[in-house]
C-alpha cells in the first residue's frame, strides 16, 4: 500500500476547543501552513453532559477567537448571525451561552475551518532531518505527515480513583459523569424487584451538582439519593471581579515565576477558582430540597468531608465505604448505581514516545512548560491545557484559550500577528514596589 505524504509548517494534534481556536486564528496566515488532526470521525464536545438548560460558566466572548480578534469570522456572534439567531440571543439578555448552542457553534467551526481534519489518528512520531514525522491512520490507510512544529491539544481523560475494584468497574453500575446522559435511563428506571433504589453521586464540582439536581427532580418517593464529597463543603465557583483579574497575563507571569513547590500548593488551594459550582445552581438545589422538606421527605442524603476508600461489587449492588476525614469514622452502604463525578486528568499521548528526547520533562514526569507554552527542548512543541501545574488555574479556562493561542502563534511566526495584552488587572500579584507614596522628607517639607 502506498502512503500519501504531506508537509506542514505546524501540525496540531487534537481538535477540541483550544486547537479549534488555533485553527481559526491561523486560518488566513499566508506563510503558515497548518493541519489540525483528530482521531474522532466528527466533532463532539462532552455529549454525556448536555443536560437541558445547562450553560457555560464563562461569558460567550470566551469563544474560539473573540478575545484575540473580535472581527474574526469564526466568532460565536458570527455563527449566530449565520443561523438567524443573533436577535433572539440579544433579546435573551444572558451573557452565558447555553451549553448545547455552544457545542453546535464548535461543531460549525470544526466543519468550516479548512485545516481541521477528523478521522486522522496519529499512531507514532519520530524526528529526523529537521522534521517531525507522523504516522497517521485514516479510512484510506496509513499516511505520512511531516511538520517543523507541533501543537498538542489531546485533552484530558475521565478519571476514576483507584479505590474502585475491577469487579465494580465491570459491573456496569459505576458510571463516570462524562457518560451520564448515555446511562440516564438506567439510572432513573425503577428496580425490577420493586425494591427501593439507591443512587449515589460522588464529587463536588459543577458536573456532580448538575447530575444530582437532575436525579433529584426525578426521584421517586420510595427511592434514595446520596450526594457525597471529600470536600469540606459544596463550594461555589469564585466569580467576583477582583478574583477574575487572576485570569490575566500578569497573573500567569507571577504564577509561572514561582518555584514548583509553591505552584503545587497554590494549585491545590485554588480549586474553587475553576472546580466550584455555579452559585445559581447551588441555590436551585437548595430550593428543590426545601420544597421536598415540606412533605417531610427523608430519602435524600448529603455528606461532606467524606472520601471514598473502597468501592466493590457485592452481588447485584455496589458496596461503598466512605471515610469522614475529620472524625476518622467509616460510613458503609450499598447502592444500585454509583455516579463518579471525579473529573479528568491529563496524560502523555502514546505517540510522543518516539520523540521523548525532544520533550522537556520535570523530575516527576510532568511537562516542563515554558512561559510561552512550549515543552520542546528546541521550543518547537507546544501544549494546550496541559500546563495547570506551570501556568495555574487558567489552563482549562475557555476564556484564556484565545490568549494562549495568540502567544503560541506569535512565537511560531516570529512576529506579532495578534496583539497580546501585557497588563489588564488593577492589582499587583507579586511584591512590586509602591510608587508615588510620600517619603519622610516630603512629609517634613510639607509640614
């Protein structure tokens, strides 16, 4: 079989929102030939969590391009205009797009940008003769692509903690939140034996809250619903304006300049900045619980400060052991279904194994990402959303995607294609000198 061969200046691997933004912002740059490759047959974005009525937690301007180039044809507003929906969206008077509509926008962009190619799975990579060589499988067979530089946007994978036994995983009764809608009918169906059904949600973030509320609204009087989390509380997403200033170039400068041990401590402390629950959703849940309390309902159970220490299959059920970390007491119970809203983890793609010697790693195996998002020892490999530990909580933020792409693109071409703001915050994040204060001598002279 003959292999087809193509050469590009840059190949971006993965076509999620961040690399779609890269594709959109590089479209039209004459001296930059780009391909964006994705193994999937078509664009999909969190299909298992497209619950009706859910919306983004960032304003609609956190699209693929607007914060870098408000005039770009791949903006969310331009999409709405093309769909004859811009006036209804305007009348709606809501800064936060519905998740389904935003997903449709991303799918439209993926179909519209010429450099994006689905059904292209990167098998392996090597480096020789000054080029990256990629073996790529498509429906037509094996292909050979070359590029001077790479951008990795392969995303994160659903995470399940190791306390879940193999028997529990294979039971079909443990569901990760990313698959919730695919399993929703089974979760809501009554037990065949007329026995009361028990469902448990583990986790404390936005996904856990959305799933809990959805299950709560469908809960039959005879069934039970549990929501447990290791966190000390069901904490809200921090969304005040001075805190939002931390989603800024200068905060990234500050965070990146810190020693690695201090970055790790800060990352652990800042979970409420990107993993919390929308405050309106928390209030909706409380209102639902309050309404149920009128009839003295006792079949909903909320537990905080409880970490799962063992999850096993017991006959037709799942046995769960929680450990209350403050009191050091165990809580054991059995459930019919367990929903794990335990988030996602970034990993190192298998195809990188052939170019490991060109990647800069920290001692613990994580990428050593420089300030301008390169992990290449020769500054020729860049990453999207793999730099939480080096750049802080802005890494997964849709609103900072266009900023990161601007930095990467400017570095790739060696000139400013997109203006990158250096300072947007009113506050200082480091120990910058206080300027303009009166000195003792000035005060004496004025006296």
